[in-house]
């Protein structure tokens, strides 16, 4: 899979779809990889050019083991778009990826054609909780938190119905670089994007999982309240990793939203 250097770090990415089509850039969850979007992409019907990448310290992307902010992750995404000559794009992120998109869309309002924020939040206290998780992973690896994480990511019904899908996500989580995971935990713990939400001017879709214990619908509503052009969808039978568990439904809402906000759509 291709690699590209942004800010001195090598990032793994995958650019697919028809040249000249509107670009949709996807940013992954903490502990996941670009493969987390596999099941959702068919809903776009080949109409868009899709860019997926591994967040720094995840999958095949390098990390810097130093304090990192959500703004840094936003700069990574912006730098990737620039390096590939893609310019403006529809931005889609889930959880940590959704925080990355919020940060980029507020810092550079002209960059996104639209923003889709899935299972995410503008603030996730407390810093102490995230620091403790980071310390645990540094000492014991991501295996120390994988069971608790997957319990939040998927409903019990989905875990029983699709064990192979859950196992693939587990494998990627276990392979996550402990330092990369830890520095992103620190970024989330220090994050407060709420004052910046008003700067987001792009049309915004916020999708929450009704059964998500990590970023429940109330957090999604808080984001919508802060953005002028925001709409909220709450998916039933969906926990945190809703782009996997409810890929067809989430993809359908995304496709409709993109079509409404694309010239000629």
C-alpha cells in the first residue's frame, strides 16, 4: 500500500475511485486502521474518489513519541491532501477521526466541502482517565484494554452475529503501536473543541449510535448545537464503531448527504 511523508513521518494511505470525481477523505478511530471503512465504501457507489489513511501511530503510519494535539492530527490530514494535490474534500471521521475533522474544519473553514462526524465528541473528559489509559497501554500494550474497548465498540448482538468482523478489528487494535495509541490518548484528554465549533461553516452531518457508551447521542447533539449548518442522525442498534456495525445504514446517510452537497449531485 502506498506511503507518503508528511511532516517527517511516513503515512500509509489508499486513494481509490475515478479521477476528477469529488474527493472524500476518511479519518479512522483511535486503535483502528483505514480498513475500518471497508464495509461502508460500497454505499458510495463509485461516485466519489476516496482517500483513506492510517492516523499517525496506527496501522502502517509512523508516530512521534511526543505530546500530540488534535490540531496536529488535523495538520496531518491537511498535509496529506496537499501532498496528493487533492485540495478541497468532503471530510469524514469517526471518534478520533471525527475530532480530527472538527479541528481541521474549524481551523481552515475553506478546506472542507462538507464534514461528516461519526460517533465523536468535541470534549471527552477527563484528562486523568485518558492519561491512565495511555500509561496502561505503554506498560502492557493494547492487549490490556482490547476487551473493554470492543465491549464499547460493538453491541453484544453484533459481536455474536459477526465474530469474524470483530476479530479483524481486534487484530488491527492489537497491532497498534503502544506509543502511537498513548500519544493520541493524551491528545483526546487535553482536547476541548467546543469553542471552535462556531468556526465550522461547511455543511455538517453528525451520526451517533443510540447504544454508544463512549460518545452517546448527547455528545453529538452538543456538536450540532455549536455548528450553524449541522444535522443529526441517531442510528438504532449501533454502538461506537457504527461505520462497521451499521455500515450500510451509515453509508446510506453519508451518500445522501454527500450527493446533496456536491455540485451536480
